[in-house]
């Protein structure tokens, strides 16, 4: 199925709407992990393309989880299956990247 620009825009708008609810909950003191920056990066078509392993213009749960797993593996520099404070900070996710 070929996705047209209007169809992609509609899908993006729907995703942003669905993901906006957890952001509001997080900003109101909830325990949700979704921040505005996280939602903004996650809802970009560039991010979707990075996750879309088979390039079918859709992201399956398996593709999404595989992408997250690769991110974790990149952060886990000593390959112990855990990300400690230094690894987290060096990733740039938890704040300023330190190298």
C-alpha cells in the first residue's frame, strides 16, 4: 500500500493526539515517562523510518521493540545487561552527553 503525503500527515496527527494524553498526565505530576521532547522525536517520520526494519512504511511492535533494544545495547557500554548512571549520562538521554 502506497502512503500519500496527506495519509502520512493524518497518521502523524493521529499519533500525536494519542500520545498527547500521557504527556499531559506526566506534566500534571503523574508517573508517566512520556515527555514533550520524547513524544516530539518519537512522532517524527524520520524516527518511524529508522524503526521500520522492512521498509513497508509501518512499524510493527517487533520493529519498535527491536529498535529500543538496539538503543539499550548502545547505552550499555560495558555489556553487563544494565545501564548505570554513567552510561545513562554518557548516552545524552538523561541530560547533557559527556562523551
